[in-house]
């Protein structure tokens, strides 16, 4: 039996999406399988940015574990730290834009 990469993605990431309450309560199983084909996994190290303020970004992020620091750049270009979120369970947030 031979499977394409799309089938592998839909099985793996489809399972991830079905395990998140926000998704399984609001979307059909079929939609989640279709969405899962477009998902990509990315590992970031300390200090790497998920996305920058003001970027046109229509992406959502699922954070599995680690720490996320939130900062905002003010009009005078000063950077204000909003805090750090320690992630031990999956969380989801939308990209800026």
C-alpha cells in the first residue's frame, strides 16, 4: 500500500486538530482533514520569532510546549514586554495582520 504525503499529513495533523476542542466542536471531520494537508510543523529555539507585529499573517499557531514571550513595539519604537507564557498543554493563537 502506497500513501502520498498528503495522506500522511491528513492522518497526523488531522488527529492533532481533532484533539483540540475549538476545532472538533466547530468544524466537520472532513474539513479538518482538508485543513490538515496545509499544516506545517516548525521548531523554534530561544529568541526566534513566531511572527512580527504588523505582518500580514493569516496563520494560526498551535504551541505544544515551551515558553512564548509577547512583546509590542510602541509608536516611539520602544519595545514593551507583555509577559511570558509557559506552555505545558497545547494552546492556539492567531497570527497578526
